C-alpha cells in the first residue's frame, strides 16, 4: 500500500529546473488519506475508544450501535464491519494492510463492547447484529447459553453416535459461505475457512467417521446447496447410492434452514427425483432456532421479532404441513 501524505499534494505544469510555473497552474489537489480504507493514522492506536459509553445490553443497543457506526464511518472503516471490504488473498499486496486494519477495528470494537457480546471476529453492526447473538447457523455454537440450542446439540450428538454404532449413513451440512456472495436478508456468517464453518466440538468427531458424509454448503437451503456446477446433486446421489428410504432431520434453524431443506426434499420426492426415499422425519428436540424478542427487535431498524419457542413450533408445523412426520422422541432397539 502506498503511503498518502497528510498534506495537500501540489501539482504544477512547469519544470522545476526552469524556476517557472505555468500561466495556467493546475488546481490544488487535496488527497484525504482516509479515502483509502486501509490507511491507519498515527493516532489510530489499539487503545482508541470509538464511543464514550460502552454497550450495556439491550437497553442502550440502539444508541450505541448508531454511535459506533458513525465513528467507524468517520475513519472509513465501516466496511470492515459490514463486510464490504473483503479480505485479500494472502499473496496480494494489500493482504498485510488489511489484516492490520481488521485487527485494529477488532480492538476498537472490543473496547466499546461488553465481553459477553464479543466473538473472535468482527460482527456486523447492521440491524442484524442483535440477531447474530442469537443466530448460530446450523451447528455453530451460540455465544451464550440457550437451552433449546443446547438440547439440539446434545440430541444431535446422541443420534449421530447411535447411527455410527450401527454403521448407518449420515449426511451433515456445514454452512460455508463465500464473503463476496451475500444471501439477504441474512448477514455474513460461517465464512469459508473460519471456525464457524465447522461442526460444533460435540460433533467434530464426525469429520473422521467413514459413515458420515459432510457437505459444505453456501446457501440456507441444503438441498440447493448440494447442487454441483455440472447440475448434479450430492444429496440426491447420496440417497440413491445408500438406498435411503427414511431420513431423520435435525439441526438449526427449525423455521429457516431445516424447513427449507425438508420442503425441498419432500417436493423432490413427490416428483420422483429421490428414489427410493419414502419418508422425511423431523425430530423436534433435535431442532432449534434463534431468539429475538419483541422488545429487542423494536430497537433495531428493519428487524422482525423472532420469538424462539413460537418460531420453532411454526417451523415444525410448516414441515408437517408439507408432508414430513414430526416426532418428539427417537429410540433405538437394544
């Protein structure tokens, strides 16, 4: 990255050796160093506090987030939060500069937040920030304890263990999104190569299980995310190869990822695209969704309330309405 001086650059059309200037001198060109988002001023230290008041939770989130956005916009660093300044590949010239700036923004964000709101990477300060606290896509662990999600992870691990002990096939989706391919209305999440794109620790042992097929997917709908460039579908091929007649579905979020996959799978079955599949079963305790209470949503521009228990049951109800069998218990013969 080339350093841009803080003083205005003076452009003249004459030769300095002649000691003269053009009779029509070019206008002064002032270059704002902050026009380059990778520029760090000498005053931009890691001890900088973006705002005077720290985030105390839901009560001051609206005021705090607006103040932080304005502070980052003034430094031309808001793009690091919104994801509009993508990370260069390692061998590109600006890679080191981007990493330094990103690390600096992380420290600013840390100083302005409470530890319970932080993650290991910069999160969007858009209207979806509050949702990100409650939205661990697929099997990404939540940043704070949530009983419904904890039960989902526990039950998913239990079922996976039972299946593998019987050498039954497992197909596991893992969100692996490309940073430059948005999927509105959802914010950037589970970016390829990050820890978020892996299974939670309770299920990472599946990575070495011969009976498990792991499929990274770059969209909310796992069925669509299984489509290859040549038009083939990895999930469809798996069903046909393993001669699957019944699938048991667990995961997160019940009303988004789970429902989209279930609805697409049932539609494909109904059109004869998934032989010999006969039945899709959704295990209610093996599914979960995120919680965005009404009082929190009211303080976030553009956000919709998403009460966890209600939307979990809405997802299950919709899945049943599409033809899935929803069960509250899964047991195995001794």
